[in-house]
């Protein structure tokens, strides 16, 4: 029993030391990234938040690019220059992404659309806009249109998520499968709330993730080296 306690204490001490080293590694890595990679765009005080917006080109209506889930404004790197050839175009980092400050929760499309409105007004960009939403961004631009229709000249949905997709999928599956998946989803959400932040704060995600966005050679070399800022 005495030996077991010693091993247990030694294991706890090892975990504590590794956690401290991982946290220090993450903090230093974040600091180094901020100095190594210059900001794409500019920070704008949008109400209580400072959000990053990157605009280029001239012309109207201005095109506003809204990324998919987990993707910062840099995800439009290959698209924005093409649009800038014929019109004004802006990509932006939603709150908590890229060079933008973390925003209040819950992070709903309603909240995101309101923040985008304040950002565009504060940045001096003039509407009405053509809103482009990719994947999750499709929810956001449709919400923006519902709230501020006079500011919208048009909407482009790029493989956008559909508001009824979960209902349509559920309708195709047997009730037993849906019930089991619902239980699994509740358990997964509970686990994610506890465990998901740990790899991020302890440097595990940074250590395990390949810098940049993997093997996609269509991106410029300097961009492939940029860590995913989100």
C-alpha cells in the first residue's frame, strides 16, 4: 500500500510538471506567433470588441466574406484577390478568431450578425453589401439579411449549411437511431465542455498539429506556415 501511494504521488507530480511545461509552451508559442506573423487587416473598435477586418479593392457593392466554422478570415486568401479586381471586398475574423477579441457567449448567428453590423459601421465600409457565407457563415449572412435588409444588396451561399438539415436527416433515420444519437450527442457535449479546452491550453494541440493548413500546396508558402488562428 505504501508503495502504491508513492507511485501515485510520483505520477501526480509528473502530470503536474508536464501540465506546467505544456502551459508555458502554449503561452510562449502564442507570443512567438504574434511576433512572427503580421496581422492581415486592421483592428476596429466595434462596440465593446476589437475585431479584425481586411479590405481591398474598389467598387460597389462591397462584398463581405463570412467564413465557415473554425476558419478565420485567412481562409479567403485565394478568393479575396480575385474579387478585389472588380469590387471592394472585406473578409473579417469573427470574435474569438484570428486577430479578433473573444466575444460574449453564446456564439449564435444572431450575436455574430449584430457584431458584424457594428464592425462594418465602425470601419467606415458603405452598404448595401453582397454577403458571401461559406458553410456555417451561411447562417450568419442570412441572419444579417433578416436583421438589416436595407444593408444587403444580395447573398451568395457557398456550400452553406441548411437551416433544416438536421430535421431532414432525422426524418430519414429510424426513431431508435435518432434516440441513441441524441444520447450520444448529450454525452459528447458534456465531455467536450470539460476536455476540449485542455489540449489547447496545455500545448498538446500546438504540438500535434502541423503548422499551417497541412499539405495544401495551392496556398503561398508563407501562409502555409501560419498556425490556425481561431
